C-alpha cells in the first residue's frame, strides 16, 4: 500500500512539473542555462589621406562573474586577483553581490582573458569587447574625438561619422552548466563591421602644424592656438591643429577647454584679416581699383565714434592707394572703403564670403559666427565691421573666405572626409577681382605688415590681424588681450594652399605680424615641400 501511495505521489508531482507548471520550469531552466550575449561590431578605421591609421579598434577581453554560481568567493578572488592585478578582498566582496552579473575588469589584454579562462573558475565569464585605440597618440585629438564605453562616438569625427563607423552589433546564444561555464554555442547572429572613413588630413602636415603652434604658444605665453591648412580648389582640409594638445587615448580625462576644436567650435573677432572683405566689395562694385588713392588722416570720425590707426606718429595727411591700405593695414583706409560700399552692399558681401552662418564642414558643433542684423546697425557700425570689429568668425570660415580669393573668386565648402557630399561651388567675386586681391595681398607680405610670413623660394600673399578681445562685460575692448593672426595664400601666383594661424591671448607680444606670421611661414615651408609643390621661380 505504501509503495502504491508513493508511486501516485510521484506521478502527481511529475504531472505538476511537466504539465501544470511545465512552461514555468522550462523558462527557469532556459534563463539559468542559456545566455544571450551582445557582440559589439568592430568599429571602422579612420585613415588619413595617405592611408595611415589614425583610429583603430582592438579586440580585448572583459571579465565578469555570476555571483549565484561562484561558490567560495574568497578562494575565487584569491585565484583571480594576481591575474587581474586587483585586490583580493575587493574582488571577494564583488563576488558576493546580489545580482546575476558583476563586471570585474573591462577591456583587458586578450592574454589576461586567456589566463582567466585557464583557471576554470565557477561563475567567472570572459567575453570579447572592442577598444578604440589611437596609434598616433597626441595627433589631432580635438579633431578625432573619442569613443565612449559602449563603442559610440561621443566627440569629434568619431561622433560626426558614428553611423558609418560603428556597424551593427551581432549576438551569440550560449548554453552553460549550473556552474556558469559555457558548454556550447546555440547560434551566432553575425553583425556588420563598421565602414572605414578616409580623411582629407595629411598626418605629417598635421604634426608639423601642431609643433609650430605649440612652439609659438609657449614662446609668447599664449592661452591657445589654432591653424587650418586648406586646399582652396577642392575644399579639402589638409590639417586642422589646436593647442594645447594631448594624447588622444586619454581624451576623456582631459579638461573640457582643451578638448574643443577651436578652429570650428569657437568664434572671435578677426581684426585686420577682415579688411580683405571690404576691399573685395569695393573692387567688385567698381568703386575703386587697386591703384585708387585716398588722402587719409591718422584718425576718422563716423557719427559718435573716432577710430585711429594702430600706429602712432603718423602725419596729419598721407596718400594711400587701396593696395597700400591692405599692405599697411590702415584702419582709416578700410573704414573709408566701407563707407563707399555702404551698409547693405557690405552685408551682402560678408554673407557671400560665408560669414555669419556655418560653413557646413563635417564636424559637430560648428559655430556660425555673428554680426548685428541690418536693422540693428547703428550709425557707427560701418566704422567697426570693415576693420574686423563687431563681427565674429571662426578660423575655418576665414580660411574658406580667403580660399575663394585663392580659387579665382569661387568658394568651395571646406571638408574633412574624402567622400563628403558638397554643395556646388559658388562665385563670390570675379576672377579679375580675385587676381587683384592676390596681388594686393602679395604686396602686403613683400612690402607691408606680413613680411615675416615669407617662405624661401615661394611668393606668399596674405594679411595680418591683431584683434583686441571684447571685454567680459561685452562693452568695449581689452587693452591687453588680443588674438594675433595671419592668413596666407601660397604660391601667390597660383595658390595651392591657404593657411590660417590664430594665437589667442599672447602675452610677450601681441602683433599678428610678429606672433602668427612666422608660424604660417614654418607650416607653409613644410607643407609645400611635403606636397612637392614647385617653387615660384620654377613655375
């Protein structure tokens, strides 16, 4: 009788497990013994224009644990600690957690993962994970940006081209034993590796620009600096340097102010480099020629504003041509040209040259620059804007504007990746006016304020800038805080490069002719030889 009762009880229990609660127990077993792991896709490589790797992904190992299956946490921790380089007591505490998964070490060398697997510890799991690595270290960190813990681009070009680079994740379903060990793979869903991105950047020119900028920032006790090297015909950016710079592999730990790509993300008042725009407008409107002369005093009064020349001890009257106005960087002359052009036409040319709106360069967070709208101009605004005050620009905007002069009057959108889809080029000024401007800028370097920008064997055209910074209050200008800059075209007769240098808050000296022009010359000298551009006298 006892045997019969026992048999009936066993049958009833079997019916309950298999029929009444079968689905529940099956689901519990599935959850305990079958795990689904996400397999992050390998991120695409970022190359420079010559195929050198600037950003790559390496397969690493991540170590985790399921505390439910660990068993003796102290013994497990004692075995793991020397392999992971961690404290055994801390490890043991983590292994006694309440959750089903504890992350112990992320993205360690594959050899460490192999060593952990070799220990054959209960409840310890090892799975592959990608780590983003920047082989060149401290090269173009603000440009490249970085990738977060989930392999997603968070800044710079890593963010701009994240959808291209990241690919699609796959998944793997594995079955394990009660001890947490993997017994086999049920299926793999293969992901799609990310695609690569080829930049317009030349690694060697980028390095040379960063080195030249760093030396100048240190020499003149400056806050920071930026440089842009642009091919004006194609719009390709060959270098975009920012200093201070740092190891890109340590991007996340660097202060925010050092991580900004100031050439694109920050704007400033350009000062005298902007005088090219008012000269271009006057020439294009047929109001002057390069040889048109004006009798100018040492200052000019426009409504309630008196603007003086930057240099003192000037004669009461002097005669300057339009070429002289650029070459000598005359404030009075530039304002005189601005008055002839007039507010509405000047605003039109400013916009045609690409100011007050983003260039559209393929980089996140581009600043647009700024200027008062036409209806908010006061009577004296026409005395500010022609000399580069009351208007803010970015370095890439200013380089692209000079690129139009270099490219026979045709503006091409700057870009950083080879396959970028660009809007059609647009004409800003006539080919003849562009030629006249190049000649006037050549004189500026040969005989005027840009003498320190000369490069042996090449004819250079360009313009200096020494811009007072706006006070923190927004009212008036600082007497001791400047942006020193130079923008140049080389070779002047058939420009292959536009190079802009901007040094923020130099303290030892503040003139663009002294601080920025020599940096231009150093970068230009290297880039011209790197690209095998023939000297001017052999062209």
